[in-house]
C-alpha cells in the first residue's frame, strides 16, 4: 500500500530590483545603503586588481558612514572562477561572522560578479547580494539578470544558479581606469545587443565609433543605459532562459568553446566577437540572414578593434561545443539573427538546431 502525500509549493515571489546608473555612484553606495539597507553587515568581494583601485576606497566610505563592512579579495582572472575560490570566500565570510541577514557586494568584472553571486546563493542557503560592476562587459550584461556560477575543467559556467541581486549600482566613470583591451572586449556585448534587439542602437554605434573608443563619458552612459534596458526587458520576459533569453547568448556558443580552447587567454568579449562572426555565418548559410548585414556586423566589430578570427581546430571546437548548455538531446543549438535588431525563430523557438555536418562545412568556408 503506497501512501501519497502531496507537498504543494507554488512560486509567486517578487524579485524586482533597481539598477542605478550614474557617474560617481561608487562613493555614494554606503549612503544609499544607509537610507535603504540590503543587509546588516556587508562583505565587499573583489579581485586583487580592483581591491587596490576601488576596493579599499569603498571600504573606507562604508566606515565613514559607520556601516559594518569587510573586504575579501582573490587573485584576478578567469582561473579563479572555480569551486576552490567559492570555498575560500565562504570561509572568509564565516571568519567575519556574516550571517543570514548580511549581504555580499560584488565589486568587479564578470568573474567577481558571477562568483560572488554564486556564493551568495549558497552561503547559509542564500543571502542577499549587490552587484557593483567595474568593467564595460559586466556593466552592460553580467551584473543584470541573476546568472551566477563558476567554471569547471570541462567548460565555462557549468556549475551555477539563477539568483537575482537585490540592487545593481553602475558607475560608468569606473571605466576610465579599465585597461584598453578589456574596454574593447566589453564593446562586443554592446554590438550584440544591437544585432539581437535594436537596430537603433546598432546604427548609433556605427555613427559614434570614435567617441566610444575615446571613452566619451556621456556616450558611454547612453550605450550602457540602452544595453541595460534591453537586458532588463529580455530578463523580465524570460528570467529562467526557457526561450527568449537565449538570444542574449548570440555568438556565445562558439565563444565559450573558443575561450576554453585558448586556455582562457582570450577575453570573453574577444571570443564573443569571433563567435558572432561564426554564428552570423551560420545564420547566412542557413538562409536566415543576409550576407550584407553579416558583413556590416563584422565591419562594426572590426572598427572597435575587436578580433574576427582566431586560430582553432574545427574538430576540437565542435567537441567542446557539446558542453554548451544549449545542447538539446545531443544536438547543437544556435541563436541566429534574421536582420539587425531581430533574431530568427522556428515555431516561436529561438534555439535553432545545427547539425555537426553543416557546422563543419560552414567553419571550413570561414577559414
Ligand atoms: N549573459 C547572458 C544572460 O544573462 O542571459
């Protein structure tokens, strides 16, 4: 005799949060948290580079406001994005006595944000966290939407959770100290938004290449705000990436594999740029996209100084692609543009299957 007890659980939770964007915001974070607290104690988690540039300064501002705060740092770089660093941060949080009412402040680029968000999602079964992105890439993309995680030896972001931050503070003036290569790398994600969702943004980028490369602050503020609006609306529509949100991964399927194959020597945005050329070509060859628009995309990427090609072995790339989270029932899936500002879908689904034979042929055409 089997007894069946049904435990009924339905989710209806409000996870809304504010994304604040403004020059000079960094120094005002403690005051804002005093007015509108997210935790009773704060751990600023950052990397070894940002600690010296902004970490100590932010900690000082917390002290000036008489807020309880601690600084935790780990070595900068993608190599730190693993479970060992997660354990290290957890132990430091315990040493500082952070409890379930405390909050983490992720101060840094994508690695810091993804890693700190993941720690927040598991520490004492989940505590609050705030994103304070310091790179262009994290300001326009990874700090918003609650994707957290770490890499494994097999590939990028293979362990993780969807866990939304409680607030995001974006200060474009932090980009003044960003190394040139990282700044350019972040522009790949901005071009991506243009291709996937906004012809207007794409055309704005085409018309303002020099101002953007010169880091004109008002121009940067504009492209960051537009990018965040796009990201926000896609995440609002599909927070768990059941369909629409996959469009944000345009170019990322090949990019993640290229990053892994390069031993993470190339930056994420550089791989995304090469990945957009590859995915864009797949879109052209499968009849979704015009070659003229594909070339226009590549021209814009190139004008920002982004790479369009990388050395790789097609067999190795294809093998690595199977670790992509979009793979379904052993089939490689790509998200593909239909025109600049709009992605293709089949039967309302944005993930489009591409056979290994097709992909091998398309990659050969590109080399
Ligand atoms: N970076 C892609 C996403 O957040 O879905």
